[in-house]
């Protein structure tokens, strides 16, 4: 199939009734992937409670080899007088990591009201696999390493939200264009943990890399308790600066390496055991010249 150049960084995966799958476009590293799923493939848990439709359909997309996992809803609720009376299909759009080589997918229809109900679309447990194309992935030579003794399980700890951003905090002038730069890289991570005991510790091991894939920062940061969560869990949050970059004023420059990539691993310690989601989380940053 020959693609128009404008479509090279976009792809659509369609999952249709009758267990038919199709692909439009090429799944490229750094591109956009849209998952279009027909809910009629999964109809085993269509619960109705007091006139309200109380079921959900989710997509799971895991990018290999690093393991990034994206979870998102595939239905849009339709309300009548405030009550969800039906659903319409909703596509899920995800960004393909720049180091991904394959994406693995499976789907989940579930309901919790009136007793737990779960059905899966997973190709009989093998899941759906698709190759990812594009230039060879750029992989740092000194990634954040997995801590010995950590037990991998998303049933005890997982990431709900993550963002990394580079901002110029130099005070803007009263008028005219900016005259200086003071670049700071910040990270936000929200994590869910299973509430096993009151005493617990949650933290992240973080590396920052420059454009040459060289590590320029390494640190461990604790997450703070944010509140209780569903599923007998707790929410923890990290939100702060992790790297101070270049500063420049008229006539003076203090150069620092150009932060390009943030990597981290999440850990949860409780009752003498150490848990992790086993994912090497990775977030790219814009260049200093663009910030």
C-alpha cells in the first residue's frame, strides 16, 4: 500500500464486528495511533441498573520493549435527564513512543454494579500485536535500572497521570520580546497504590538525559499522599522541578546540557515488600531553542 506523505505519521487500527481487524496507514515511532473499536465485539457485561447503563469498554495498549501501558475508554455516554441511557463508540488516540518496536492490545468490557462482570477481547489470551516502523529508536545507554527484589504488579501500584515539561521562568519584560532564559524541567506523576497498611512509602527513581543520550541528572524523589482512591487504594503525587538548565541574560550565559528525555521507575514499599509496575516510564522534552 502506498501512503500519502501527510499520512506517514498517522495510523488507524479498526476492530470491527465479526472479529475483523484492519489497519489504515503505518504505525510510526513518534506518530499518532487511533484505536477505533466497535463495542458490539463485546456484549457480555451490558448491565442496566434503575434505567441507567452501567457498563464500560476499555482499551489496553502496551508498547514494547519498554512496557508503557495506555488505558482508555472506548465509549461515550449518552444521557437523558442526567441518566446514562446508552453509549456511542469513541475512538482512543495515543502517541506512539519514539523507542517502541511493537504495540500489544487487548480490550475489556466490565460492569461493577449488581456484581462484578468481566469479558475480554484478547484473541484467546494471545492479544493483538502490531509492528511499529520508522527510524531506529534512540535509546539511552544508562537507563533507570530495575531495583533488585522489587515484585512487578500493577495490582499494587500503577501510574494514573504523568507529564514532563520544560519552561522558561525568566521574568518577562513589561513590553517587548523576552530578553533572557531560565529553563527548568518539571515532572508530574500521580500514582495509585493498594491500601495494604497505613505505613507505606512511594517513590520514583529519575534520570534526565541530554540530546546525545548522556545522563545529566539522577535522583530519587518521594511521592506525597494525596487522598483515598477507589479499589481500596490511595493516591500519591509528585509535582516539582527535577532539573535546572540553561540561564541567559543580555551579556551573560550559563550553559547547561539540553534536557531531552526524562525516565523514571515507580516503587511502593509496604509491610516489608517492594512493589513496582515494572514500566520504564519515558517522556520527551522540547529543545532549549524552542522553549
